[in-house]
């Protein structure tokens, strides 16, 4: 509903019946927000908690009016998880700071859920829990939080499933888990992971303090091995036993193992007065344990919390299992691909360098490759190519195309265009590769000592030539259709004498193109960076070009292969 549809008293006409029928939940502040992020209705508890009457809430943008950081500054809308939940219309839980009518801040846990799961209405319900306030403005002690309601529990589990299954990075999955449960369920989160059959790593110790997550790195690190018969809670959890409630007194007696000593140190350093420990189980093995702890001032964890903890660790185990399986498969593919990439030949007078960088964690390996080899001991062949796809099939297809090109180049002493024509004609019949792009060139030294490059381009980004004085230009000649079209196009060769001390760069499109950057912009940036690095030694030039053309803050979705060549100084 839009602002124009708000009726008398601020209650939207279409939402009036739903709002009137909504229970005025004891101890919970409830607001209804429309699809524009505008507050459409608020109950009496919301008025007290937020320190504003309905007239001051209804019709106002919820983000601009209420959402703040711990210092009282407005939040950037793009980074606000509550606003994100409004727009996505998904159930989500979190916590944050909100500005009351008198300008003071209140820290509240919140639950966002669509009012109508069937999508019939675009309204979203927000439930705030935390310090309630009476007419005099006095708040209950911070951190006195009660147990989660059934609705909050289901929303938390749903959000946990969504958050953990949307990443294949185990570290990121654990970070998301911590931010879901702290501080809503506990003040502390501790994750112990079994890294080897007899080795444990305390991977995470995080505390929520003054509106921020604080990592206690001094409490993290290697742990003693998992004892085989210790009855202590963490030892049992790491062996897969049931979840357990724990207090500092649990570890006050004589320690039976090194794990017990570390647990006593943990409780002393954190000040936890109540904790729950549960195993994180994968499909076949125990992967670790999750400990949630509460500090003094909060109600102790109870048996009801153990049931929630078991649900959380079950989802965590699935996420970690998937991440580890993905990483193993990815490692196999990367290893295969790296072994297939050629060792660069030693060519008197020429310098050669090459690099291969796999795609980031949320992608699979692809079919990018480089190659360099000598033909008849007088010619150096150069190849950069990209087989379509981002999976193990693409890597295997790359190996087939690479081997065929090598065979044709070695057995047929023809111009590059003729070699690529042969490859194109046979690729569809002899490989499973649908399409591919490449640049294939030959470098030969003339009688006068100069070096000549002859090349053809099959739908690939153009080579880049940089002179020693920093002038850079793309070699756009010799460009033709990619491989695999079935059209048998006429291919041309281009010829160029390489200047002394010049650098030739062959690369795949992952270096210049990404989801958030068009290829023209990437090509321009690559040219500028290459020109500025022209004076660097070739190995440093290649490394720095790769680093600067793919800055850490920019999303890169593809593999990158890069092959560089440098000619010697002019003969005197």
C-alpha cells in the first residue's frame, strides 16, 4: 500500500482489518510497514518502546525515522538488513539501534515477516523485542531478554537456513551464524572445529558489546586433541554426544584433559555464567561444536534453548559439509587445470611470464588457458584461450582444445590463421566443446635481430602491446569469429615487428570484465595500468598488472589467464 492509501487515524483502509485483528502482544512492539517502507500501523507497545505516539509513526519512512547506528548516526539504506528484508519480503531476524522520540537510543532485537505469506498483500510486520518502557520512560535492564517466541524461533531457523545455504565458504557461513544468534540468543558464540581426526581449532570466540561484535582473538587458536573418554561437555560434543547446559562450576574441579583446562580459561576470560554446547554434525562425521553463552544479567539458558541450539547446529553441519565438499571438488579441478597449463619454454633473447588465477569462491573453475612452445626450434608459438563454461567440463574441454592446437601447430608449418582454421573445423567433431575463443601467434627473430609477431584472433580480447617508454595500444588486427560457430569463416593473419624492450600481453576476459564493470571500461583500465608498469621487470610487471586490473574491492566472476612476453634491447 502507498502513502496515499492511509486512512483516518493513520490506519490504511486495506490493512485496517488485519491491524485490528492483530493481537496486542504482551512485551512485544509491533509495526506494519508497507512496500514503500512507510509505517502503516503501530500497536501501543511500539508507541512505548519507540517513545512516539501513532501520529508520529504512521506515514513516516521507517528507515529514516528510526534506524541508527550505535552512535546515533543514520544508517546507509543500502547496508540496512531490516530495509533489505522489507524489499525482499522474507522472514529475517536481527538487532540494532533505534531513535526514540526524545532523541535517545534504544537497542532492540527485531523480527521481520510478510503479513500475508501468500503474497496477497505487500505489507510487512515488524516485531521488536528488548527493553520495554513505561509511561515514565524507565527501561527494563538491558539484556534481560526473555526466551524467543515460537514465531521468532521459526523465523530465526528460516533465516539461518537461507543465510547458511547461500554461501559455499565455510568461514563466511560461520560468520553469518554468529550474527544470527548473537545477541538475540546469547552474548557469546564459540565455534570449535575438528580440522584433522585428532586436532581441534577454536575458530571463533565472539562477544556482543556496546552494539558491536568483538572478536577475542587471544582465546582462539589450536586446542588439545579430542579425548576419547572424557565425560566433560565439550569433549563429549566433539565426539558427537547430545547438547548440554554448562556453567562455570562445570569446569571448576580438577581438569581431566587439556580441553577442560581451555574451557576453564574460556569461562574465566569471558565471564559467561550460563552456556549451552552442541555438536556440529555433518553427514558422516562430527565437524565441531557450537557454544552459546550468556553473561551476568541475562536469564540462564534452559532446556528449551538446547532444542533451538540443536536445530541451529544441524543446519550449520549441512552448510559446512556442502562447503567442504565444494572446496574438495574445486581443489581437484584447480589442480588438474594447473597441471595442464604449460611450463614456459626458454627462448634465447625473449622473456616470458604467465599467471593463472581461478575464479572466486562463488564460482567454479573454467576453461581459461595459456600456452607457449617452440616449433621447429626457430619459432615460438603463443596461445591464450577460453573455452565456454565454468565447471570441470570446461577445464577438460580446455585440455582437449589445447592439445589439438599444439598438434596442428607442430605438424603443419602454416600461418596461425590456417592452424586455427584446422582447429575450428575439427573441434566440434573431436571434442565436447561448444565454443571457444583464442589468440594464436608465432614470434620469430629476423636476420637483423628484430622480432616479428604473426597472429590471428578468434573472437578473443585483443593483445596489448606496451613500448618501454609507456605507450600502450591494442592489436585489433587479424580479428575473426570465435571457434565452434560452424560457419568456417575466412581468417586473416596480422603481422607486426615488435619494438625493442616492448611487452606483449595476452589475457582472458576475466581480467577486464565483471558483472559490475563493462569490458570497455576494463580494457581502458588495463591499458593505463600496463603503460604505468612498462619499466618494471617482466615478472613484477605481470604480478602488478594482475593485481591492479582486478582490485580486491571489485567483484570478479571468472578465471584469469595472462601470458606476457618482452623483447630484448636493440642490438648495437
